[in-house]
C-alpha cells in the first residue's frame, strides 16, 4: 500500500499482487509469476498472477514495464483479457509460451513476445512490435489501431481483422503474411515471407518487399512505390485507382492477374511474363523482355522492353491504342489471333515486328522494323503521321481478311508474300522490289518514288493494277 522506489530497475516475482493505493517506481519495472505460471492481465478467468488495471495504474508512468520476465522467473503464458491501459512509454509482455489477447490493450509503445500470438481483441498503440517463434493470428473480433506495426514470426502472420495501421515497419515471417488495413498504409520497413498479401485503403511501398513465391497487393485506393524494391516470383493485385510500381530495382517473374481502375505502370529490371487477366484504363509494362501469355484490356497500352516482346497463342490484347516508348534489340511478336487493337502508335524493333489483329487497325505512328514487318488479321489503314519503315513488308504465311491502305510516307524495300481480301494501296518513298506473291481480289494501287521490279518468286495476282513510279517498272514475274 506504500511507495516502493528503485533507481535503475525493480524486479518482482510473486504469485499474487494486489493494488493497494501505493506505487512502484524505477527506470525499469519487471513483474513475473514466482511459480513460472500464467499471467492474467485485466481479468480473473485464468489462475495465475492476476494483474488488474488498478495495479497497472500504480506503476511509475516514466518506467519501462516488462510483464512476464523478472528475477529469473518467466511466465509460461500470458492472457490479456480485460481493458488495460499503460501510461508507460514502453510496455512489454513476454513469456516462454503464447500470448492470448482478447480484451482491449492500450499504450504508447507495446511489445508482445511469445511462442505464438493470438490477437483476438483490440490493441491501441502508437507503436506495436510483435515477435513470435510460431504464428501470429487474429480472429474477426480483432482490431489493431496502431500508428506503426512491425515484427517477426516463425510461422504465418494472419492479421485480417478491422485494423487501422498507419505505417508498416519491418515485418518478416517464415510462412505467409496476410495483412488487412482499413486505412492507407505506408510500407516503410522490409517485408519478407514466402507469400505476402497486403490490402489497404491505399498502399505506398517505400521499402523492400521480398517473397519467394507470391505477392498480392490490393487497395480500395491507389498503389504507389516511393522507394525500395519489390522482389516476387509472382505478383497479383487489384487496385481501385492508379497503380504505379516503377522502382528501378524491381524483380518480378510473372504478373499473374492485375487490375486497376485508373492507370497501371510497372517497371521490372528482369524478364517479365504476363499471365491471367490484366486490366486498366492505361497500362505501361517495362522489362528487359515481355512475354504476354494472358489477356490485357486497356484504352492505351505501352510495351517497353530492351531485348524483345513476344505473345503466346493464349495471349489477347484488347486495347484501343498500342505503342512502345523503347526500341528492343530483338523482335516484337504479337501474333495472338484474337487480338483486338484499334490503333497502332509508334512501334520500333531491332529485328522483326509481327502483328495480328482481328479488327481493322489504324496506324497513326511510325512502325519501324529493322528487318521484316508482318501484318495479319482484318486490315490496316494509315492516317495522320502513320508510316512504315521496314526492309520487308509481308503477311507471311497468313493473310488479311480486309484491305491494306498504306498511304503514308513509307520506306519499304521489299514486298514479300502479301495476301489481302480487300484493296491494297501502298505509297513507298523509295524503290520497291516485289519478292513474293501479292494477291487481292480487288485493286493494287502502288506509288513509289523509285523503280519497281519483281525478283525471283515475285508476282501479282490482282483484279486491277494502278499507280505511279519514280523509275522503271519491271514486272516480269508470273503475274
């Protein structure tokens, strides 16, 4: 009932402590059960050392408080049942067993350490640090209202309650991490686990996120990356507004299903494979190479790669406008037969370009292929600044169901095999060699600033031929 004061530290091990109107003062105050049994904080349902709110209020608020370890004695389990609030700057609950928290626990900086942590009640704190040699779990009744959260776990971390977390510091788990936040979340510390799921009203990644398997990012707001590095074998997510993951050190193997209500911009320093469904108003994908194996839907889409871009037969591009901001050293091969591309903007490649489109596309930008440009699908029409620069233009082993209207300022050296179901119009600002069979049931209207000649294998199979040439015309093939 009186005042007990110690200078640096005060450690008490007892099987019972009662509030008596006194006080305990020291730099550090440690309390533990003398029989190394349980602690019941704020309740009486568990036999052991029962610590009431009244007793907690008699602890010096300037002291750092440790509950569960004192004078060589350690609690084998801790139960936080009632409503307990610490005025102390730091309150630590630690023991050799698990911690079960079902009441309301409040304080400034709180640390929970045990073999397992079951956070099924409410925790209010400025800072909450969690350390478990096993799992950290949370029931639907659980809620964390903390400014900053961090911790480690030797198993899974499952915090899917009605949480309100401002900043996520360092958090690691040997298993999975599933963290749900009803407010905007700033990821300021390194987060690592085999599988990571982060869901919040807004997400900003400012530190490293590392997973050996899957990372899932969900937000009812926006997703941004103000710093750090995202390392994941597979990335998926759903963002209500804009999503921007443009960290220059990102290493993502597969983008497996990702949607954004606004823009989606992703930068990968490695080769990126896209599977599943990708959807946003505007999409920009950047990687050393891009392999498109899923579906992608957008109003505008930019594909940027340093080595090459490819599309599997399962791939489908449903975009109003497709373009690229870079020139890969390799090829751009977009041969998905179900592609629905409305407009082709600027595209350039150090090797071949192959485009298949099930609808008639408008070419409004410069398409530059260092070797051959292959066009298949419905048909293509140049407008505005639309033009083609390629050594060879062809439909390859395929064809066009419609026509080809290339009236721009094109620079095409050779016409390979070209089969169209409609009229073909070609304006070429240089001499042209016809090296394959050009066929159309309509008209072939050719205008060149140089000569026109047919090489071996070159021939015309057209209903009507017209045009002008700036040089000689030599059509000596099997026309």
